[in-house]
C-alpha cells in the first residue's frame, strides 16, 4: 500500500510540474514576443435586408392552344412587332417537311460560303478565328448557365466547322452540289407549303417562354395600390398558351411584404442594389412604392430599369436588398491606436513597427474599414512608408509600440 501511495504522489507531482511549466512557458512567450499580426485587405461591408417576394412585369400572354408548335425565339430575346414568334403546323408531315427545309437552307448557305471562301484565301483563314470565337462563346454560355445561348452557340459552331471543311476541300464540284441542294430545297418548301402558319408578336417586346397566369393578376400599375394582404392572396389565372409571352418596355418590379421596422430602413425614391436568387450580379433598383401599413406590415415595390433579360423567367424569388455599402481597408479593431491625436495602425515593415495614419469609414463588430490618412511629409519615401496599403501586416497586440521598434 505504501509503495502504491508513493507512486501516486510522484505521478501527481510530475503532472502538476508539467502543467505549470507549460503555462509558464506560454506566459513567458507572450511577454517576450506578444505581437499578433493581421494582414490588411480590401473589404466591402454591406447593410442588407432579406426579402421574399415576386417579380412583376408589364407582360401579355400570346394565346395559342395548338399542339404542333415550334418556338423560334430564345428566352430574353427582343422581338419587333409583327415578327414571327413561333410556327404552328397542321400535322406531323408539315412539321417534318419544314424541319427538312430548314436543314437544307443551312447546308445551302454553308456550300455557298465555301464556294466563295475557296476563291478567297483570307476568307478561308478567317474561319479558324471564327471557330475559336464560337468555342469561347459556348464556354461562356455554359459557365453562366445560359443554356438558350448555349444551344445557339453550338449551332453556330457546327455551321462554321462545316464551312471550314467545305472551304479547305476546294471548289471542285461545289456548283453541282449547290444546284442539287437548291432543287431539294424547292421540293421541301413545296411539301411544307400551306401546312403551317406564323404566330407573330402583337407588339414590340421581350420574349419569355414561361406563362404562369400572374401576367394579368399582378401588374406594375396594380402594385401601386395593393395592400399587403391583397398582394399575398393573389391567385394566378389559368395560362392557356404553348408559345409564351411578351414583356413591354425595359422595366420590371420586385414586390415583397416587410414589417414596418424593415420598411423604415427603405426610402421612397432611394436607389439600392438587389441580389436575386439565381442571378449572380447585383441589379440596380429604385424604391418606387411603400404601401400604407396594414397590421404592422407594408408592401415594398422595387423597380429596375436594366437587365430585363436576366429576370424574364423568375416569378417567386428570395433576395437580398443592399441598403448601403462601404469599401475600405479592413483592419481588426484591436489594431487601431492613437498617436499624436491621430488614428492609425502600426504595421510590421521588415522587422520594425511603423505607424500609418488612417481615417475610419465603417465600424463592424470586431473590425473597421479605413482609408489611408493624409501624410504630411517632404520626401516621397516617407509618404510611401507611412501610407497604409492592402497586404500590409497590421500589429494587433503588443506591449508597447513606437516607430522603429524591432519586431521579432
């Protein structure tokens, strides 16, 4: 028992000494080298408001109940009044004949271009550059998620590659092939004739393939008079179309119900930025309507005058409204110090500390956004030395700091 007791005491004593030595070493390290360094970098602070609302536009559904319809426009495309939006076919045979005619037209265009390029060396060489441009356009559309543009870019690339192939083969027998293709095209057009009709745009506008029934229920004009309860209880009509709709003008609205406290942060006529879910870039908007309060809530209407093609497919969407923002150099609050009545930050340059004056732009929870303060110095080298820049190493904690102090 005595041996066991003695062993326990020795182990306990050893552990106590080890823990004491560890904390003693940490404390000694703090007092001998207490500096904590933080890198200065450019940062944007935003005051935001989270919203759940709906996109509203001045739009009209293009009525069409036919089954065999081929839409000839892409999402967000501008369409002139009276121009074709879609083609309706009477039967499957007419549809196949028209598709065959369209394919023949494309091939005929490629052959005619190849005939010209075969006689023009520079035109043939330009095709290589065109192919590179088409590949870049396809990649851009794929990365941005614009699949309508991706389809168009893929078709353009295919056509350019075929033109290049025909051009480099030379113009041998091209005339005969063109004549044969023209005859086949006339037959295809004749077979398709009378079996289709065009659906045209009733007015100039932006095309969208999505019609959900809210087009006549929620309009920009109605939003100016709706109460929050009326907006939330809106029920869509049945959308009877297989073609889509057109949007008038270039403006669009985003409407959402908020609390009175949240509405107080928004100024009618104020300009803000709106970040919609599904849209990567912030969109400039103006607060055009703030309804009267109803049970502590208000309807807020934000109007955008740009980037309509980005939002034609959106209806219900969450968003972040950026009320204000400030951009500056971010430094920890603990790094701010006062020297000779001026705010500033001590930075490590080489192995020395130097004071760099700053003006405070914004204060966050544990950081500040600042801009370099005015430097009153005769020599350019001193201006460079005392000017705070992104990438500087700000000293957050230290026992005492002064210009030229050696930092280990």
